[in-house]
């Protein structure tokens, strides 16, 4: 069985006020060409179709038009799309029945029948060119770990015990339900798969030990799932959520061509860079699952297909330098080269008050797009760079003072007078509303 694995499209992203629709449209043209050439049995998209849960009508049209063009390029191909944490499950599934007529399977959420999860919704048989079955895909959208449904009546009581510690790969009720859910799906597939055909499982989550380069750690930390939580039974685990493409060590490397003994878990990565820190090659993954051989084993071959970045993200210069030197580097950047630009600035105290305005002016007649600065302090970590406040100081500080402190630490300069004035006006209005409600 041959599949193309992609995820994390983030359609509709507005990057530092720049609309990225042309870049996403160019990606779709490339993906359609890859599909036309490779003629895969399935295209699987492992979540984060959109950048936010309320995409514009034009962004949704870009998505639907692209899927239709991909189906034209390979009519026999099954398309399977699952929701990620950035997507609205209900919005993605709203025209699910209509898509089904086109051979496009859309899975936004876990549904229930008579109080129990509808497992059949997630099991998709992939037709082969000879009219048979090429393999099976278990399509799972993003599910928060605490929201995995119980698949057995006795597991329902676990809801009462969720205050117990439940670490990655542990034996608490959350992990138990998650593992039981995966196991039930794999057992269902095994029952209808006597010929040991390829089995692909999709998931949108962070696996413990993966390389999260390019991701900004969310407040409270990233939620991780141990790879051991997935029971044996799949040949390829098609992961989404992490933007850095990588094959996880769940199989032994058996060749320089990227051929592995199953089972293999892989993040295909984002095809279009979402942030400046995604400074690595972006791609989609072409995956072929062969076998079983005489020994009953199958092999998985993974070949990344690079997606060129039409407007690359550049941080200049390579190392942090004083603001005036960074501004000079921006001035030297080729006038006709398209790129998103982040200045790499080092400071001892603060940036000049008009730093951003000067950077915008320096890029005015160039094709590059100035976005922001990456500010590094030359002083050692301490009270000067990160003043520590007592609980009492935090309680007594005004919202504007706290905003000013954050802004200074984040951007290395004080709030501009106009911005401070607006914040003070908002704070005064909010305080007045509170008094009136009393």
C-alpha cells in the first residue's frame, strides 16, 4: 500500500500581518503534482488543516478546491482528513456526508452510539486497484488525553479517579482509557484483516521524546503521550502536531533508503514553515508498506518529498549583533529577494524607542517583508534582565505596570506613550465597570 502522509497545513495563517494564501496555494499545486506522479492508494492528512477554528470563507474555499483538484489527479485515491487541535471538529465535519461521495473521509471527533464510542467511524478500508482491499487506516483526530472515551462498561468508573497521578506511559485512568481505546480499534481491524494487510494509524498529538524544534512551548507545558501507549498492530503511525519531520525509534533501521521493520511512527512535519524557528527542510512523506513476506513481516519505506518555501523565513544576521549592525544587515539584504525577515539583535539595556519604525523604513523598497526582532540580552540572567517581584508587589502593581514590565522583558524597550495611554484608558474603563457592578 502506498500513501502520502501530510499534516499541519495551518491554512489561513496571518503571519505578522501578512496573508499566506499564495504560499498555501503553491503548496497545493505541488502536492497535486506529487499525487499525479505517485498515484497513491491514500492521501492522509493528520490534523491542523486550519490555523484557527474559524477560518474565513476564502480559506475554506481554498481547502475544498484543493481537495477536489487532488482527487482529479488520482480518482482512485482515498483521502482521509482528521481534525487537529487548531481545527473546529464540528466545522470540519459539517459536510462530511457530502465528502464521502467523493471518496474523502473526514473525521473531526469521536461519536457515540448508545453511550459508547462509535469505533467503526474511525476504521477505513482502502480499496486496491484490483477491486480488493489494499489495507486499513484507523483515523483518529486530536483528542485531549483526559477526554478519551471508555470502551468498556467497567472503564466508566475511571472518571471518578482522575485526581490520581497519571504520568506519560503510567498506569493511571487517563492512560488506561487511552490505551484501551487504541487497542479496541486495532482488535477490530485485526478481526477483518485475516490476510495481514497493511494497517496505518493516524493521531494528532505529541509523543514523548520527539524533537519539538520550532514549537513554542505552551503555558503549562506540552501534553505528551508515550509511544508505548499505542499497542502493537499497526505498521505505520501517521502523526501530526509536531512540525519537525522525524521518524521515531519504534523500528530498526534496515537500510540507507529509509526502509524499516514495522511498526514505524513518523511526523511528516509542516509543509509550509509556520514560524522563524522552523529552520529545517519541509516536506510531505511518501510511504510504502510491503509484505507480508514468508516470515509474516512487513517493511515500511519512508521517502520525504521536499516542499520548497516560496517565501523563506530568514533571521539576519546569523548571530545576534547590536541594533545598528542588524539594521545595516537588513539594508544589505538583496532588494529583489522575497523573504520574511527577523532581525537578530543583541542589547545591553534597551532597544532604541523607534527601533521598529526604522526597521520598517529600511525594508520599505525591498521585496522582503520585515516582521520582528529576536532580542538577546548581553547581560547575564539576573535582576537587571528579569526582575523578580514578590507576591505583594504583584498584588499592588497596576495592570499597566505589569504590561510595561512584560513588554520591556519581551522586546527590550519601554511601552510607547500612545500604547501606554490606550492601556491606561482601558484599565480605567474596566475599573469603572467593576465599581458600577458593586
